[in-house]
């Protein structure tokens, strides 16, 4: 088990450092690139939890599509080459700190209440839980209603975006 | 999985890891050089009557590639004064890393695969999408209008064509019932054409649409003509690579042709039966497997480069229209049909 612990802490520290980089960076493109590191760390954490399929979904969707879209948007509109601290700073930072601490507290309370004291035992059963076939069966048998609701929501967002973008 | 049981090899995992890493590290430049030599220098010269690459060194200009390599190595390493140095330097490495990761899951024999992943083909497509980040980094960090426009075109194109690429693969995955590349090869080897099992059943027969879609989408993912708007030399000089020289440019070149080698290998594995040869099993399949896969992937690569050297470039709006209005609907129709057949038979 200690290998997982070591890997977890190495990844966690790297992720936290990169996350601080996202908010501390004075250049918005650098911030987006730091975000890649954070998301890649999250994918690595999924692999540590034997959730192979979810890990590669994370890579394909978040790094391969979402961050690419961020970068695309930044470069299409401004593409700042030089540090621009003024444009990235915000005079409501103390309010932001309060909100951040509040969210942190809620998340900690939630996680401790839901999973406190539970331990993951690595076994073949756990590995097979992370298999694609198992994830697929779960989504389309057990969670089919939430799945359909989410797809309707995404479709509505998509149609809304097209309506907003088309002026004719 | 690398150890061949019949030869009773037993080596530690550290040594195995080192050997595997070295093999993959050697395959990428080797594959890139083979494609560059056979297709870019020789086939293109023949097809387009280019005399230059046929001349140096005598026989069919064998010395051309060596000369090009030496030229790249001795070029000055230039970084634009306004560039973002760290991002500029890291960009080619990100592109090559993405190529490197693709090769980890391609099986070349029943026991010869670097990392046999349960989600093999999905993993390969996921990591190949990482190269876009490198391209965007290169385009932005160059502090050059042409480079930035090239990177933007590349990102728009790679996002648009990733969907048909994934959809084309889904048909094969439904038919094989597994995402593992090794499983897909075995399912083709053990298949039968109308009850005749002598040849197995390469998925190109049942998934011909999927194969065609995959090739078109892969061509666009590799930014090869007719989809080479990101590097269109008549409009953008060389797109996102315009500020790169010498060794750093070589990295992009190796990334491009190495990925072409990888995509050809994946296409050969998904649709042509991979390392499998009819009537060859066991240790012989391990020995012949790499050669068989190489011949099949060269056949696929021949198709890709044939198109590259023959067709003119599309316009940017035509390219996007082709992906969203033609390829994606076709891909969805292919999945629907495959699903119906899978349930019906």
C-alpha cells in the first residue's frame, strides 16, 4: 500500500503547486498551461484508484478538449505575449478568499461525512469495477435517468449557445 | 507481457521497463525516418517528377536523408527575441511525448505488447489528442502572427476531426466487443467470413465505411494535404513551426511522421488484423508479428501519402463543413448500422 501513498502525495503536491500557479500566474496563457498539469494530476489519481477508463476520459475531455478550447478562446481574442497583472487582478480578492474557504469547508465536511473511516481495499474486484464494460453497464442500467437528464441539459446548453451566437 | 514464455526469459520489471522504453524511443524516430525516406523522398519524387531527392549519393538518392539530418543538427538554434522562452522550448517535447505515449499499446505479437491496456484504443486516441496543446504552445510562444494563426487553425481542425476519428473506431469496438487492441486483433483472427474461417475476418470487410472515415479523419489529425491548412506554406509560410529551426524543428518533424506511423499501425490493427497472419500461431506469430504489422501499416501509410501527394488543399470553411456535415453524420450512421447488425446476428 505504501507505493500508492507515496504516489498520491507526490501527485497531490504537484497538483497543489500547479493549482497555485493557475491563480498566481500573471499571464493567462501560462495559467491555462498550469491547468493542464492539474488536470493531468487528477487523471493520474484516477489511475491510482484503479479507474482506468475514467482517467483516460479525463485526459481526452479535459486536457484534449476543454483546455484546448480555453487556449483557443484566449488566442482568438487577445493572445497576450507579456505579463499583464492588471487585467488578471481583481479588487474583490478578500471576498474571493471567504468564498474559497467556505467551499473548502463544505467539501471537507461532505467528504468526511460520506466516506470518513472507509478504506479502499485493492483487489481484482476493484479493478473490474473500473473496467469500461462495468462503467457502461452502470450508466445505462442503474443511472440511465440521470444520464438522460444530463444529456438533455447539455443539448439545451448547445442549442442556447447556437441561438446566442447566430444573430440572423 | 514482453517476455516470451517459450523462450523462458525471466527478467526483472526494472530491466523490462528500461528495455520497453528504449524500444519505443527507438521506434518513433525510426518509423518517422522510414516514412520520410520511402514516401516523402522517394514516392513523392516519382509522383511529382522531383529530381532533387533522387540525386545525392547515387542509387535513388539514398544520401538525401542523411544529408538532411546532418544539416538539421548543425543549424543554429534561434529563439525569437519576443518569444516566451520556456513555453517555446517545451512545445516540441509535448508533441513528441504524445507520439511516444501512442506507441505503448500497439501489439506486435500475441505476447509482444508494451502495455496491454484494457482500454487500449481509447487510450491511444486520448493521448494522441495531447499534441494539440503542444501545437498551440508553439504557435503562441513564437510571438509571430503566422505561427499564431497556424496554431489556431490546427486546434480548430484537430478538435473537429477527433470526433469522426472516435466515431469510426466505435464500429470496430462494437463488433469486437472490446476496447483492447490485442482483443480486437484476436477477434479478427478468430472471426469467419460467412462461415469460412481460413482467413479470419479482417474488419475492413465489415467496417469499410469505418476504415474510410478513419483514414480521412487521421489525414486531418496529421495535418497532411488536403488538410494541411495549419502549415499552408502559400498562406502561413509554415504555420506554427515557422520560428523553429534545427533540432527543435526536427522534433516537430519526428512528431509528425512518428504519429503518421502510429496512426497507420492503429489502422492496420483495427481494420487489417494487426500482427495476425492466417495459419500462423504461437511463437511463430511472435516472431513474424512485427514484420506482418509493418507490411500492413506500410500499405495503409502508402494510401495516406498517395492522397497527400495527389490532392490540392481544401479551404478552411470546406474543411470544417466536411467534418461536421459529412463525416460525423456518416460516423453516427455507421455506429447505428453496426449496432443493428450486432443485435440482429
